[in-house]
């Protein structure tokens, strides 16, 4: 026995919150929509967990960052869901699904049926054990994906003021956590296998800017190696980190950010998967017409690049959520999802945004010894990506628009000379974006990991590959 709904959203993260708001804007009736989440709280802005949540003073706490405050929209508290007749089933996992019968079985034993299912299960943090290193369960080893992880991280930080932390991984989780640890007066060493931080998005020149800034704040970098084991005390607490290059670091705490894996397990064998996610079309509809997927778990066609990608950005989660509700409730008025990848981060007093794709030739602009600089990526004669540190709202909007318009670039030197003003000028002109050639192979074939374009959306997947490569090498030696 169980309940039945017209719409069920499986997962209660960023995408679920934005979809709920859109359902209400589009007039969903009371009792039609249900959200099921294994987290005990209503949807919230996940990026806050590595930023405001970790501040030593005036830290962000719920209910202040429930969705959809990150997009300057309404803050959806549990009361809001109640008032709008949306059933919020919290602290309840879904353990199996049957897309033919349109049912979900929850961990409480209830069968919930739907007419339309939106999968918004996001992703999980990869564990060290998946690379052959044990110790994830130690009380001073932290991951960061859910609010429970963030609470734990705060507790561990507060238990070792002035202590030593090792951050494993040089992606955005590692970088943002390292900055927060420093702000909490903890000494930080970052360890990662690549040559520089944010390896799949940043060029070495861009990465150097951030690494130098981090060093000026006391962060130590150990690159080109990986964790091989931990030493423990008699209580099972980690006391030292042993690296493959022979280095041993004494620690009071460890933060691990080595990548994520989309939560597709409930649908394997039932839906078509691609690039690690649930493959959907431009309406965000999966291979089963009653099932849609959004956010980190969805692999969707990025029209501007003419290929399917799975992105791990909060903006993509928000926009795909809004689009899926239109696809479902107003199919005749809704076109295909047309999204330009967008990724951002804020650490210390720094703040950057990236739009588009980081393929082709790189043209730098601005003053890398100052506080504002950027880069363009030019591929096949067109601007395809843009990065900016320290911009104003208008400047970020300009690089976003310029990337979307893909203007033709004939002279890279001239682009360098014009710098940011190129994007500002282009963004003010009505330019028609050139048609993009869609290669059938991109849509139909799953490429191996190493061949993926390294956009922000696949940074984490690619850094997993780097870890896997190093650990693979290690395993082969044993
Ligand atoms: C600490 C942190 C900082 C970040 N910072 C940035 C940033 O600065 N910029 C940026 O662009 N992106 C950032 N991101 C990425 C961004 O938060 C994600 O892209 C976004 O949260 C994806 O939204 P989602 O709804 O797809 O998944 P999620 O927000 O992860 O939500 C998925 C939800 O589904 C639940 N769930 C999964 N499986 C089940 C199940 N079987 N049953 C019930 N519930 C289930 C999960 O518990 C979770 O609540 C950050 C992510 C993290 C973790």
C-alpha cells in the first residue's frame, strides 16, 4: 500500500527545490507533487556548505539558505511546501524503482506511484576505499556533499584549533575547503596528483595565480603524488598521512575531495545511461517517456557544443529544473533546453566565473599581478569559452553573453589587445550565433573518459580519472 502522485521528484537537492518553485509558478494543484529525499531537511543551496557554512563567525545555517535564495528567488521553507500542497517526504531513501510499473519503493517500505517521475538524485562523493585506501570512517576524516558532512566538518575543525589539516584533491571542493580551513586558523597542506589545482578547467597560468594566493595565505602544496595510507592512534583517529612519494605528514584532520559519481544506480538496466548519467533529450526526458532527469545526474544535449554532456554545476541544476517543469506542464510552448555551461567559485576574497568550453587556444587578458584578469578560449575560429576573476556583475554578464554568441575571432593578438572590452562590445551587439555542427557520433556513442572535453562540467570526472590513473599505477606495481 502507498501513496500516488501525478509528479514525483526523486531527490531533494538544488534541482528539486528549483523544480518545486517552478511547478508552483506554473499552477500545480495541491496534492499533485511529492519530493522524496534521504536528507532530513528541505532542499537547500548546496554550494553554501563549502562557503558560508564553514565560516568561523556568522556562519550560514538553515533555514537561511534553503532554495531558491541562490538565484534571488523565494526561500522555500518546509512551511512553504505545506502551504502549496507539496508533499515533502524527508529522511527517506528510495531503495528501488520500477519504471514500467511507475513505482518507487522507499526505505520505510512504502510504494509510491507516479505518472511522471523527475530524477534529481545528484551525485555522491567518491570514497578513498574506491582507490584502495582505507580510513574514510575515521572520526577526523571528512567528506563534503551533504549537510550532515558539513556539520561533521565543522565539529572536527573546532576540535583542533590551530591544528594541521591535509586536503586530498585539488578540485573545487579541495580548494574551497582549504580556504575555509585557513580562515578557521588551521594549517593546510593540499595534496593532489595533477601538476596544478583545478587541472581540468584552469590552465597552468590561471592555476598559478590561485596557488600563489593560497601560498600567501599559508597553504602548502604537494603535487604529483597521492595518498597511499593513513597512520591511526589506538582510538582509530588518523594521526599521519603517508604519500606515495614517501612523504609523511602529521595531521589533526583530513578533508577528502576526490570527485563525485552520479546516483544512477536505481535506474541501471531500466534507462539509457551516458557519460555516467541518465541520458535525456532536449526536453530532459529519458529513454522512458514518463521519466525525466535534471541536475548532476542528467546527461543532456548541450546545443552550443553539439554533444551530450553531464555537468556538475549548481546553475545547470537550477536551469534544468526550471526547464523540465516547462517541458512537462507546457510541452507545446517549450523548446529544447539550450544551456551554456557556467561554473563559479568564491574563495577568500577571490571570485571567478567560467562560461562555455575550455578547448582550443587560450588568450589571456588583464593584469595577473592584480585582482582582475581573464582568459578566452578560441576554437575553430570562434570564441567558445571565457573566464574572469574579480569582475563586476556587468562584466560577468558580458563574458556570458559573448560566449553564448560565439563570435568569429580572426586575430588572437587583437583579441588579447582588446581584452575584456571585446566581450563588453560583443555583448552589446545583436550577433547571431553560428550554427553548430552536431556529430552523430557525439550523440550516440559514449566516449571514453580520457577523450572528454575538459569543461567545468567534467572537471571532477576527469580528476577522478587522474586519481584512478595514479592508484592504478600503484596497484600495478604491487
Ligand atoms: C560543497 C559543495 C560546494 C559546491 N559549490 C559549487 C559552486 O561553488 N559552484 C557550482 O557551480 N557548483 C557547486 N557545487 C555543485 C552543486 O551543488 C551541484 O551541482 C548541485 O547541488 C546539483 O544539484 P542536484 O539537485 O542535481 O543534486 P544534489 O543537490 O546533490 O541533490 C540530490 C539529492 O538527492 C538525494 N538522493 C540521492 N539519492 C537518493 C535516493 N535514492 N533516495 C532519496 N534521496 C536521494 C540526495 O541526498 C540529495 O539530497 C557544489 C557542491 C558541493 C557538494
